[in-house]
């Protein structure tokens, strides 16, 4: 290891209060998803959630400021609420990375002596590496994660190699980059005077001749830029999971659920937590939300935990007329205790009447909120039986659900 480079495994932490700034203001054009890459799913969880959770585990981090695209502020705040992210404030970022960091700086709480800036699209950061960077920054004033360049580096011009660059002193910058709050503010003020554009915090410190120490980073602390990076990150997480829990339950579980209820006069028609105008409603001990019941059964099936009737018997007065979304919340809590989360659900409702498609967006929103996942992970379909059978005769409504659960990387790989 090069002289002056800190080994994270030997560090203890006794750092002052620190605010984490997560610049996530870009739109990720190279990902080709049509939405910011921080919302892309990695092991069933948005990239940004992985990133924030790592920082939330570090006691010295007392505030986490996410600088998100202005048009996605509400979505980002909803994400923080859905995943119960702690210590988080969401602010509007800017066009350039430095604009987002500057916006985050303006919201650093008083008393935070340091700021730790970390790319929102580096979801494999570990609490141990964060702590190492904080510890070195306290000693040196500023520190960043980096890894030594391994490959032979060539200088190329007009498509031809001009010379080979000595890689002995070359390091590849990563994040987090930790700086005293006032120092970074000073650097940004100078950059504004000079109309300077930098690619990371170290480049701004160079501008004011402030040194930054290097902490040994990790080859796995990759930045998600292109779709293939997601595949690599997923493989890293799954490999870690297998190493941590060899021979235990599979990381992925599939479940199927089915339910049917009779239509009756004087009842509300509730599907997916949404009340749908209709002359008749579904008959049952609860609100008889057949769609949500099928989803509950599918999740319980994936967990190997029986069925909805076992957990919520129809003779128990506690469940009389209960909102089935509350039952779903209890099922999801059970999945959480077992260390599983929802990857996606595919649900088909079989009904001759009414037309359900106009109500699917509202259903999807409610189900995704309870399941703590993205709305895109909940697929809803409606079909008829061409007037055949009990659904065709409008005697009742049925629903099928198929789900995929994944073992939560957060639970598998949580570090002390």
C-alpha cells in the first residue's frame, strides 16, 4: 500500500458531527431508463435507498441531505417515507454535480463540523469505509476514498498511443469525500469567483491549495452509470449474501395466491384498497378486498407461512370489516421479520363488471406504499371470462397473484 494511504480495517472512529450530502440531481441519460438512475432497482430496492441506508448506520452522521432533481423532489421524499429512511432532508439539486453539492451545503445543520459527499449512484458503499474516511478527515482535515490504478494507462491522441503513463502514483477517485464544512464552503466560493467547474470535492480543494488524504477504497464501491453496472452490482450483492449465509434459505422466493368472494347488495366494492362505484360489493368478514387477499396469500406462500385464513380467521371479531390493506401491512411485517422484501407482484382480477383499468393507478399507489416498493413493481390486470362461470354471471369476483420476494441485502450484509 502506498505511503499515507489509510487501511480502513485498522480504524476506530471518534469523529465530530458530520452531515452527508448525497448529490443525486442528474437524470442518468446513459442508463436509458427514462427516469433518474437513483430510482432504478438493485436487488429490489432503489439505488438511492441502498446508499442512504449505509450512511444512516454511522452514528457520526447526524444529517443526510439528498440533492434530487427539482422535478423529482416529491418522488424522492416519498421514497424516503416508504423506506423509513432516517436523518434525511431532500432538497432541489442542480444541473452540475457541484450545483447539487452547493445546494446541500446550504442545508447543513449548525454544529456539523464535517460534510461527507457521496455519489447517490454508489449504492455498495459500506459503513466501514464511511467511518474510515471520517476518521482520516478528522486527522487530516479532508479525506477521500480511492483505489490504486491497476491497468496500464495510455495517453492517446487522434486514435494513436502517444505514450505510456506511469501508474505508480495514479489513483482512481471514489466517494465519500469528507471535508471540514467551512473549508468546502470556502472552496466553493473561490470556484464561483473563477467560474471553475470541478468533478469532485478534491478538485475544489486543489483550487485553494488544501490537501486531501487518501483512504484505501474498495473495488466494489462502483458507480452505477450504465445498465450493465446494475448487473455487476447485483452479482456483488448476491455473492456477498451467499458468503454470509451459506446453505440457508434461497435468496429468492416465489409465491402464488388466489381468492374469490361473492357479490352482494348493500356492500362496498373494495379492490386494492380503493372503493369502486358499483351496485354490489363483495361479501366477507373483512372488507372482502379479493385483490389484496390474493396478494397476501401469495406473499405468505413465498414465506412458507400458510394462508390468510390461518393468520386472520373469519371468526375473529378483530377482523370484522377490517381494511384489508391493514392485513397486507401485517403480512409485509412478517416478511420483514423473516428478512424478505417484495421484488414485484403480478395480479390478475377476474370480473365481468365493472371496468377496473381506470382504478388501477390508485390501487397501485396504495399497494406499493404498504409493500414499501416502487409502483412499477406492482402490475395489475383485469380480465373477464366471457360471461362463463360465477364471475361471468356476476355472482362474484376472483383474483390471482404471483409474487417474487428477495432476501434483503440490508439484513444480510448489515455491518456493525
